[in-house]
C-alpha cells in the first residue's frame, strides 16, 4: 500500500514512541494466560464468533478448508497477519501445531503479554473494561485505567450477559426497595469516580435488552422496578440518573451501540437521552455499526457526542474508511478515538494492523481534495491515536 503522505509511517512512529491510548479493551487477567495456547487465542477471538474453528491441529485438511472458507473475512485476515508478524507463522500456512507451540512457549514468561502490549502495540495506556470484574485494573495500574461497566444495575438482581449481578454493587436489601436501590447506586458510582478508581462509566446493556427508553419519571420507574410496568421505564430512569452523575463529575459515558444479540441497538435510539443531557459527554462505541449514519448525524446535532471507532476496523475496513470520512466531514477531528476492543494482545495487534489500513486512505481523501495538507493529516492521526483520549478522559 502506498504511503505517499507518510500516514502509515506516522502511525508506526506513534507505536515506536509508545504513545497510543487504547480507549477500549478487555485484556484478560494474568491467571487466564497461565496456560495460553492457540486454542485460547481462538476462544477469545472474534473469529470464534463467526465460524467454527478446527481444534484438532493434526487434521490439516480441515484446517485447509477453513482457511479457504475464511480467506476474505476481516477477523481472519488481520489475525493471520498479526500472528505471522509476532510468531513468524501465519494461520494461512496451515502450520497450526507449530504456531500452538510458539504461543505456549512465549506465554511461559508471565510478563510477555504486557510487554507486547507496550512495545509491539505501542500502548501507553488502555482503558480496561473488565466484563466480569467491573472497575478492576487487573493489578496492572502501569498500563490499565479501569472503566466501570454497570449493565447489571439495569437488571435488578439478575445476572447480566457476563454473569455479573447488581449485588456486586448494592446490598441485597436494596434489590426489593426502589428508593434504597437508587440511593445505593448513586453512592456507589459517585464514590468510585470521586476516589478516581474509574475513568469512565460504560453501558453495554445492548447485550441484555433492546434500546427502548421512553419518557419516565420517578413514579413510573418505581412501578417498573416493582414489575407493575415494563422494564423500559426503569431502564430509562436509571440511564438518566447515570448520565446526570457523569455530567456532575465530568466523566465520559461510554455506550455500546450497533451489533449485539438484541433487536434494536442503533445509536439513534439514544437521541432523547442525549438531548436531555447536554453537559454529559456521550461516547458512541463501534460507530453504531452497521447503522453508521446514526452517529454521523448525532455529531452534527450534539456537541457533547464523541465517536469511538473501537472494533470497527476489525469488523470491516471498507465500512470504517467510509465512516471516518463522513464523521470528519460532518463533525471534526477532536471527537474521535480508537480502542482495540480485544481480549488478547495478538488480536489487539491485529486491530492495530486494521487501523493502519483505515486511517491513511480516510485522511488521504481530504489531502487529495485539497482540504488539508499532509502535515495536517499527520496531526489528525495523532489526535485519534492519543491526544483526543488524553483530553476526554483527563489522562
């Protein structure tokens, strides 16, 4: 790929400098890496979401058929490139036994994956969304800044998508007392923020229920909490309260939008909530893929909306290039961030490689059109890779 404007080189420079701020990741805990191998990488990869993967590495014919089937898939393509860069053996080579041994051997060094995050991926910091232990930095405060994921609070005691219960955050007696529940929720979230134990609040409730946030007041929310009205009235009321807390402390509210196992998760469904909270910084994750025009319009309408293209380049580079051009045209370059949204460093590096195939062509569009200079394009790259995140999350 041509690098006429030096954009790929600029990304490499930022990696070499170790300055990237990864605004969204799910890197696993040390214990989960103790017996890391190729199967663990597959288990934690997005490739596992879209296809059954051969697990008997002695069956070369099955592996060959899988490689041929997945040759155009983005997840496969970038993970393939990443492991070849890291271990010298690609997935497409079919030498999965050899790759498995290389991975197992590398992870015998307990600091291996952390070193690779810092030096191969070039991360200075990563905002860590620990799905099963929200607000925890995996005991690595040198590289991770915790995000508090609060999905379980919307479910009033039921386990969320990641098997986390609200009892992690509130007392068991509060689960049957609306007023006490809301009081404890506010105290818990506020306390975490005041003690600077978390750097953002995350709502990924799209994994548990479809977006439906009707106008709600305390009376409606209470009845909903008690099962006398649809859950959506409680969801809407709680969302409103969380947005208010985030505004009070100037802490960003990250929201998963787009692909999820529920029926309506597009960003536009958040319109009324965002409009009602002009002082809250809403970060729209994943560009609402595949409904990518939603956040484009929201950037135009709301100055307090930010877009994080985490996950997007791994899903589809072509979609993301188009999306970036749109948000740069309609919004501005100060409200865009990027995170890998992965669980192991190999796929995090794959996300970096995908990003390198997205940023240069998207920004070159504006240089080719005479709107900006190549130098201004390189400035935009640094804003997306770390400067915007530094300012937004006060890092």
